[in-house]
């Protein structure tokens, strides 16, 4: 992703980390960033929103017997890995997409 000034990253780092802390944290980060409009925080809010929606979709699949359960378990494992990578990137001040679906999240939620 594009390089940003260090002070911009430092300003948005707390909001970016909050975005990964549960759905409530995502909502709080969205509201906090609505005032400041920090691009680093916006990036991580988009990534976190994508992970939350993906995990929600995977949880719906768990209602399908057998095949849905297998897909759901695999999806949750992948979702947790994406979440860990995302929160580590936010904490380290890196604006890198999460593995597998990160680029799609940026494209789908470009308006956020």
C-alpha cells in the first residue's frame, strides 16, 4: 500500500487496533475515525469489516449438515488467522492487506 507519514500512522494506530477488537470495537473505531478521517485507520477498518462479514457468512454455513460444518470450521480458522495478521499489522503500523481476501475487502469497502 502507499507510504504515509509516520505521524499519520501514529495518529490512526489506536483506532486501527480498536477496529479489530470485536464488532463493538469496529463500530467505535468507525465513529472515532469519522471525525478524524485518518487513512491508516480507514484501511484497517475496511480490513476488519471484511473479516467480520466473512466470519458471519461462514457461521451461516454451519447450519448445513456435514459439508457446512467442515466449511465452517475451515472458514473460522482462516478468519482467525486473518484477524491475527490484521491486528499485528495495525499494532506495528503497517498498512498491509490481510491474507487471502484483503485485496477484495479494500475494493468492496472503498467508500468507507
